[in-house]
C-alpha cells in the first residue's frame, strides 16, 4: 500500500538523482532496467554495441552486430520484441536502429557501415514544448526481407517494407515499400532494376514483365535455397577494430 509519506521521499530521491553526475545517473538507470538480449546460437555482439531496451531485442543464430552500433527501443512493452534481427545477418559498423512498433530484419541481411533504420521520431505537434520532452512515435514498422543488401549510409525511414533479395544503394533514403528482387537508389529511393529469374540478370524496371514477377520465388522458398549453400563463416574481422587485421 502507498502512503502519503512515500511521495515526498520519491520526489526527494529523484531530485538527488538529477543532481548526481551523469555516469551515476546512467548506472542507476541501467540497474533499474536490467535485461538481456535474446540471442541465437553463435550470435556475436561487439562489446561497443549499445542496446537500450534489451528485453525487447532478439538476435538470430550466427548473426553479427559490429562495432559502435546503437539499438534503441523507444517503447518497451513486457513480452514484446521491438527489434528482431534474423539469422546469418551481418550488421555493419555504426548502424542505428530506432524502433517504433517493430523493426524486423529477416535472415541473411547484410548492411554496410552507417546504415540507419528510423522507425520512430520525436513528436513535434507542440513547438512550444522542449522537443526532448514530447515523447516518440510508436506506430511504424520497418521490415527488411531475406538476403537484402543495404549499402553504406542508406536510411530506411518510416513505415516501410523492403522485399527479399533486394539491393539498396549507398546513400539511398527509402521512404516507401520496395518489391522483392529490386535495386533501389536515390533520395527518395526509386526502383531502377529488377531481377529476372528467366534471364538470370538484373534488368531495367521498365522492362520487367508480369510473367517475370510471377516467377520470383516466395520468401520462404528463397530462404530454403539460401540455406542450401551451407553454413556461413562470418567475417568477424570486419566487425571491430580490436579484432585484428589481415
């Protein structure tokens, strides 16, 4: 039961904490929010990776999170995952994940350095308030299909689904859905080429036919084909400067 004497004490403790050095404030916050990332077998998370909201993050088997990545779960609901990275993924250095409702990367996703997944933004409806106090949005979902490559410095923004087998060009800004087996470039990104199974080649999007669209494998079938190539040896040396050179 809460008594009237409890509230002044809590207020006093909050004032003391706000007056404490930043490192102490962070230590207290970390202890209060103890959690653990759900990891698959063989997952590697570089020691420099920062994860806020660990209980809401899942990392698949044989997946690598490289140096200086930051995963930020903005809305944390017990028993719910907000950032899910599949198996056999390699996430490059300094990638940033800011989740709204969900960020999901399917299996075999490869990202280069400095990629951003922006599923949440600060609420700016009232410019008369300090923006840092207004909270963040929580409705958008970002889904990246299996075996998609996201080039250096690319940004995925808002409520976006990228199909399987895609290539996102370096520096691209993706703000709308991308169909499977597409190459997209630019800001905002647009589809330039599609993969034709029949021709076994990337062809201009304007030349891609309905028959070629129908011939593309579904994602589950595609992942099964990828798994048929056997185990993947991850390039751990690329994940952090402290892991060595060759």
